[in-house]
C-alpha cells in the first residue's frame, strides 16, 4: 500500500467520524452521546479491519506475497523455456560435455 493510499484512507476515516457525529446529532442524540456513538462505530471498523489483516497474515494471503509468488512462477516459466531452447539448440557433443560438467560439479559439492 502506498503512502498516498494510507493518507487517503486516513482522511476517509476522519471524514466518516465527522459525518457520523453530525448524523447522530440529526437523529436526536445529544452532543456527548453522538460523539460516543461515532467513536464506537469507528473503533468497531478499526477492529474489523485489524482482524481481517491478521487473518490475511496468518493464511499467507498478503498482497506482497501473492505478487511475489506470481512473479516467481512467471520467472521460472520464462527461464525454463530459455534453458530448454538453449538445450535443444546444442549439438550432441555439447550436451554430453554439459552433462559431464554437471556431474563433476555435483560430485564436488557432495
């Protein structure tokens, strides 16, 4: 979420508080009661939003994580395609040399 979006959400919540206060006064609430009712609703909204955020965190459905997973899958498809094209363009001798080099590398790592 960008800073501008956070700022917009903050302004919306602030405006909702003022609008809610005026609405409760129009419905006949006294000034103090209208303020308490408005604050109660805003606190409820914040608690629901926090609970939804925590739910997304614990289930792993965060926006960044989803974007990263999609990016990783696209990157792997692209690199797999390029590697396959490169392998298909190699001669048999080059393929044998590559296999030997990979086997030597894996033997050295063990």
